[in-house]
C-alpha cells in the first residue's frame, strides 16, 4: 500500500506545482495585457504626463516576487536560509537547557 501512497503523494505535489506555475503565468499575462492597455490609454489621453508607469511598477514588484516564490528563487529567505535558521534556534535552545541544568 505504501508505494501507491507515495506515488499518489508525488502526483499531488506535481499537480500543485503545475497549478502554481499556471497561476504565475496567468498573473504575468494579465500584467502585460493590462499595462499595454494602460499605456495606450495614457498615450491617447495625456501623453505629456506618463502615469502608466506607477501601476506598472507596483504590480511589477508583485509579479517578480510571485515568480521568485513559484520558481523557488528566494536568495534572502529561501529554503537554505530557513534550514540554517532552524538549526541555529535549536542549537541556542540546547545551550539554554545546558546552562539551566548547571545552575
């Protein structure tokens, strides 16, 4: 029974990954379409003031972070950082226990 469970679990994880990637590409597609529309509206209505940059930059930051999360690229708070931090906390807790035992 266990091999089926592992196979089913792997399938569910793969499916979840595909859904995350599809979600990112959907977000990216909407970002491009909406910002091209805003650019056209901006150039047609008030070309002397380019305001379309503001929503483009704001939403763009969100798209970048979404992509970093989906494609597991988190240089600051990635899995390696998380594992190192957990190890650090556990070692600190262990030191505190030894310190208390000596007192």
